């Protein structure tokens, strides 16, 4: 289709909500976009609200300014909206609404991508998370019991979790790492179209802390279906369940040294793949060390500069593989390559690669038509064989 016809088609079927989505995904205010295309902020607002419609030439300006093909602005495609008040941001108060909107707009595109993949015949793993357990969240003993039950249900035993991201993907979660230009944007989670979505920061250099973020967001999905995000109480609940999942009390309590020694904690860090800070706090919460010992340890921790990066961090972050492998399977089994999927999403190839984090060298936890779902244990065995 010629450019002129594309612009005319987009003008005739213009969807203001798609314009809002595109603008927010680029982190722009209405005034910013208005300045780029030479109209007033009020005009942009009218386009977005459907009060008026941009001419074909203005659609072209919008397409260039926002780096979306004209077809992106047409109505008729399924769209998924994520509300701010549904998302549990780790650092809600430190993050501007505009930056949250930017990340959420990209997450919405990811959900559209999942919908396209499934409409082409692939089926992601069934969601296998515990039912809403919010009634247990206010009691520390109950939180510990929930962690034990989740591990039992998932067959994790009491040892370290080898790969937290892979585990979540195997249980039906969509996990992604989206780049953010703001350091204040951290991990967040939300239930989207009956499937949990966990977004982890791509900029987090500390792998162990990123693993903890994943466990923390899993805790929100288990405990806080309807809770208002951002309160200190629910963040503390998610922290405690995340810690209990990664460091089960019955096992970690036996491994903590009787007398505090950093060398022993470094050994535990390597074994359990959690940060020193998380280990020290877990030791305090389990009454392995006293409150004064905990405070002295954290003073030393700060004095040694470890808040800016601990010694002995894992080097390889846990990367999501579910989406990228699903795209590979679309091409292998149905001849639908990534460029075709990008065209269906109506986004540029560069945006598509950033969104999908495409990697072809990883195993998948995905079901094709009626084929059985591979288990996480099978995937871990596959990784060990490759190693």
C-alpha cells in the first residue's frame, strides 16, 4: 500500500486511544507532541478524545514524530489497557506518573503480542499460581506457611531456586525486562487478561536483587489481587513472602553461622543467589541474629560501599525466554516470522526487538496446539545438559 493510501486509511479509521498510547509510550506530554507536529496541545487532546480527527497530513506528522507506522493509529485491533491503580510498582512514590505511563504503554503492547501469538495457534502455559491468599498476608507465621505451601505445590523442595524467571514463566507468568530511561522505575506486576505480567528492570546491575524483585512481584500476585498499590504495609508483606520463598526458613536457618561472619554470608550468597543485604535481614527476621547485630552489620555494609554494588555478584542476569521462543516456534511451525508479527502489532522492527527481547538459544515452557507443557524441571535439565 502506498504511503498516501496508508495515511488516508489511518485518517478514516483514526483511534484517539491509540494516539494516547503511542504518545505515552514515548514519554511525551501533550505539549511535547504538539510542539513536534506544529499544533496546539488542545488539538492533540481533541484527537485523543475523539472530538476531532487529524487530517491525513497530520497523521503523517504523528507517524514521524512518534515513530509508529500510520496503521498503528487505526481502530479495530484488540487493545489491552493497564490501569495505574492495578500495578504494584516497587518504587511508586519515586516514579513520575509520566514515566510509569511510558512503561505501562510498552507493557500493554507486550500483552497484545501475547494475544497475537495465541491467536495464531500457540498456547502459553496455563496459569498455575495459588489462589488469592490475601487473608494470610497480615501474619508473619502465615506468610512463612504460604511460602512452604507454594514450594510444596511447585515441587521446589527446600533448596535454592535455580532460576526465578524461568520458574515464573513455567507457571504461566509473562515476564519481561523493559528498558526505562528513569532510574526510579523498578519492577512491577499486574494481572492482565487473566494472566500475570511481571516487568523487571533491564538496568538493574545486581542480579541477586533482580531475582528478589521477581520473588517480590510473585508475592504481590499471590497476596494483593485487590489491594491498593504503594502502601508500606503491602510492600512489607511482599518483601517477607519473597524472602521466605527464596530462603525457606527450615533450610536457611540451619545454614546461618552461629556467630556473624561476612565470609560465611558470602558463601550463602553464592549458594542461595540472593544479596548479602537480603541474607542479613532474613537472619534478623528469623531471630538468628539480634537487632543490634543486624544494625552493626548494615552500618558496615554501608561503610564498605556495598549499597552501590556488592562483591561477588552473579554476572549473568536471568533472561525471560518465553516470548522469544514462542516467536521462533511461530516461524518454525507456521511460517510466520517476526516481521509479520511486528506488522500485525503495527510497530517498527526496532521496537519489536526491544519488546520481545528475542533470543533463539533458550528452551521454552510453551505448549503448541495440544502438545503437553514441558515442566520447569525438564527445562533445568536441558540447561544442565547444554552446560
